[in-house]
C-alpha cells in the first residue's frame, strides 16, 4: 500500500476506523496492560484531535511497523519499543520519559520536543536521515547506536551517555554536555542521583563525520572518541595554551592582518562552563578569517603558516 492509502484507511474504512478507536482508547488507559506484537500500525495517528495530548504509559510495542504514523504531541512514559520501524513518522512536540528502544530504526522522519527524561535507553538503534533539529536530549543512555546523515542542528545532548555511538555526516551546531545544565537547579524526582551526576567518557566514532560549530562542555570527555579522518579536525586538549599561542602569533602580524583572528578568538576559543576540550575544524577557522574576496588569498597563507606552527607545539592532536 502507498502512503496515502495507509493514512486514509484510518479515516475512511470502517474496519480500520474501529481499530483506531480501540487502539486510541487502549494506549491511554493505564489499567490496560497489553503488548502490541506485529500489529499493523502504519499510518495511524495516536492523537484523537489536533489538540489532544495522549499519555501513553507502560505499553510494550514489539516488531511494530509505524511507517507514516503521526505520534505528535504524545507523552511516552516507561514504554518499551523492540524491533520497531519508524519510517517517515511524525514526532512533533513529543515527550519521552524512561522508555526503552531496542533494535529500532528511525528513517526520514521529523522529531521535536524532548526525549530521555529521567533516563531512557536506546540500544542498537539507528537514526537515519532524521530531522532532529532543536531536539532536547536529556539523560538517555545511547548504546551501540548510529546517527547517520541526520539534521542535528541545535540538538542539545544535555547529560546523555554516549557509549559506542557512531555519527555519520554533518554534525553541525550541536551541543554535547557531559552533565545536564539543570542539575544546579533541580534533579528530576524520578532520576537516580548517581545517574544524574554520572559522566562517562564519550565512546563515540566521528570518523565519518564533519564536526562544525559544535560544543563539548560540562565535563564532556573526548579521550575515547574517534575524530574525523578527513585531515580537517584536531583536538584541543588545553584551550588556554592554544589561546595564548594565538595571541603570540597575532603579535607578529601586521596591524591589518590581526583582525583575521577576531572570530577565532571571540567565538571558537571562548571557554564555556567546565569545557575541557574543543574541536579545531580547519575549514570553519579558515573561512572565518575574512569575507572580502581580495583578502582571502593573504588570509589563507597566514592561516597555513599558523597551522604549521601550532602543529609543532603539540597543543593540537
């Protein structure tokens, strides 16, 4: 069946309309303990109306194909998803709390809102070409997962544990925090105190990624992370020493050339709370030096000399 047929059947076919009504009733009833196994939920919409916010709690979904389903505005609490397929699904403004996703795949869908509250688990799960822009990711544990060619702009991994996770494609304008920024204010009542302050090294594989304008703060540890292999990325382990080196290097430049490093100093080397490391992306740094075409050749020559000299210091690796 095609996309339109899968979606329309829940609105036009009496048999499917009755199934939808039953499912919509069951999923929000806490007293109904039911496992959904190999049920055809392609194209379904969980919310009854555009303003309905379904609370789906304690349900188990096993080997379910959710292709083209609309799960927008749902609040998922302590649910379990095993070997489920989410192709072209809508997850607009969702809340996911203390759920488990095992051997699942998300493909070419849109997800916004927040996931991972009070600790969730994503194991052997693939996010492929997903639009995750602006997603809040608080406290989930990602184990042996893949983010492949996803839109990760403004995604905030705010206390997530990254264990054996591979990132493929552009990782741009993303924020990885070793510890949640909210812990100084309040700890979620359902979150284990030990988990709240737990900060493991990021076991992440960025070898096939391009990291751009991305932050690693709040004690984020990259000692076990694999950086991109394209020759454009370097790890800065001592931000202060690199800042001092940039100042010394600029002091040797002509006055009109020192401005080339303004954005590098004021944006790329600003040290945020508990920020231990940074990623030096050659492309980003070089492109930031000037927008004037007449000056770009000179700026490039100076930047190449800068990179040659800083590599010799051992401040980047």
